[in-house]
C-alpha cells in the first residue's frame, strides 16, 4: 500500500499511547512514572513515533476496504466538484499572477511509500505548487493567519512534504484561489451574487493567497516511519481477510 500525499495527515497524528507490542517491563515502569528524565522522555517519544494512532488505523482500514472491495465512503460534494472543475483555471490564474511559465503536471510519481500527482512543478527554480479552489468568499483565506491555519487544519503541509518526498524538490507553495463558481453549482440569484458577482469585482491578484512550505528533514523522517507502519498494518489487515498481498 502506498499513501497518497493528500491523505498523509491521516496517519501522521501522535498516538495517545505507545503500541502495546513495544511495551517491555522496563518501558511499562517508565510509563507509570509521573516524572521522567530527559532520556526517558526521548525514549517514549521515539516509541510513539513508531506507533500508529487510532485515527491512523481507522484511515488505513478504510483504504484497505476500498482497495480490496471497492467501497468508498466519500463520493464528493459541491466543494470538491468546484475544485476539480476549476483546477486548470486556478493554475492559469497562478501563472498569470506570478509571471512564470508553467503547465499542469500530468505525471504520477511513486516511490516505496508514496504515490501522487502534483499540480505544478517548476524544476528550473526548484519548487512545486498546489492549487486549492475556495468555495466562497467567506471560506477563502484572504489573510495570512487564515491561510496558515487552513494549511495546518487540512494537513496541506504534510501533503506538500509528500510531494517533496516524491520529487526531491525542497519548497512547495499552496495557492488558495477564489474563482467564480460554475453555473451548474449555483442555485438562486442570491447565491449567484455571492458566488459570481462579488467575486468578479475583486482583482484577481487579491483572490490568490500563497503559503510556502519549506523542506523539513524531521517531517520527512516521520513520513517514512509512519508510511512504513501503515504498510505493515495494511498487510496484517489483508492477511486477516485471507486475501493475501495485492501485487502492484
């Protein structure tokens, strides 16, 4: 099983407890302590890094069910449909505002742990970009604090680190772009005013907010650990179902 970068945040969370399989009598004694030495704290941190959270396990269980049976509990909504419909337009908007020659990337990258298709690669300048289409003016992060919070809350920082891992590029931009909503997603004149008229009144450059994610060796290290654990857990789930390993 290879993890898509957009799903990385689901397995990166810190677990509340150390994996019972890693708990020896010595570790159990440390865990019972109310005060720990720096060395003991570092050991517990290391063990938690090598433990999947309950949320991560739930995500992997969903992925395995989808992989084996085809079940999918999310079929998309108006927000994701707008993003998919306007992806090329968002890329052109970013290109216009940054005066850079770039095209939508169509190549899927894959390695031992990850597989994904980045939006934009600017090889000669050593960075990539990913566009996120905002549904409305209220949801769009016009301000830096909003944008940074949205990046962290949605796990976009991990997603961009996943693309860095795949491409070896060291910087990634998250471009939040606010574009008029397509007609087939608009219901009523009030919504048209909010979703089209008011948006078109704002200069394009004011409708793009960019947050840069810089390469972090520590995050890259954790990605490899968590993805490796995810593969082991997925393998155990397949074995439990008697399906064996899926050949890629």
